[in-house]
C-alpha cells in the first residue's frame, strides 16, 4: 500500500499472528522501519519485489523499539549492505528478549544508536523523538517534509501502547503522547493497526486518547 509518493506501507492484517506494520521510505537511501518477526517477513519481501525492490536495496533499517515483533527480522539484513539502528536504552532490554525468544544478539546488533534530535539520511531530514512508556528506549520518527509520524507502539488509531511489559510506564507514555500531539502531523503511521490520515483525523485521535486514557 502506498500512503503517499515516497512511503510504502506493509500493514499486517492477520488476526492470529502478532506482527507489526512495516514501512519503506523511498529516497537516495531506502529506509525500512520495523521489519517485524523473521518468520513473517515474507509478506514484506514479496510486496517489495512487486516494486522491484530487493532486501539488498535497503540502506537503513530503523527499529522503533526492541520487542521481538518489531526487531527480530533485522537478522535478515545481517549479510546485506543495510545498516541498522535503535535507541541505546532499548538495546539494553533487547538482551533478555533475545535469550527468551532464541534470537542471536549478534544478528540484530545495531550499527549505531538513535538519539533524540535530527537525523539526516542522504538528503532526507527526520526528527527522532524519544518516546518512552511502552518501553524505555522507544522512539517515534517524525518526517516534517511529509508531516508523517511513525509512532511504533506509542500511539495507534484509537488506542495507545501497553505498559505491562518490562520497562513499561503509564505516566511516561502519557507524557510521550502529549509531546507527539503538539507536532504538525498529517499521517500517524503506527506499529500496528490502521493508519490515521488527515490533520483533522490526527487531531481527533489525540483528543480521544486523552479523554479516554488520561
């Protein structure tokens, strides 16, 4: 699914398997956000092929956080040119998850750590926003040029991220959501579920979350 000209969205629609939404940003360096579970990456791989894109054509893999349903498939890119990245605080919690789920830490080890602030990727400018609450090092990725916000598991359409996993914190999550609500956003591109499109719909989504959950 193309959301707008430079973003391909691979929305996971299975009701029986827990996997995340994956996004590919077209640019001088192709970026992939949240590859998901390795065993379930085929649906992304097949759709990429329809666009004439192979995994060797991906230059950067960004993970919004280290839960296995978002990060595990990073190892598919281990022998490919792509670099991978995640917030350093999140990498610390990846270690116990890796042992629990039988994931090799070496295979998903980031090439560099994301930090709060500007991220320039071969001419495209993004803002990395540290949004803890769902997990300690969770980040959201804001693309001002397209007014697009990739929220991972912080904000969904009509819902917010769970806080009952290790490192979850409800108060921090509310503060993170409040920060995101102040951005100029046309698209919320979440880690699961439907995309929220249109500035009015985005504003209403944040307002409803605050009314119901805050």
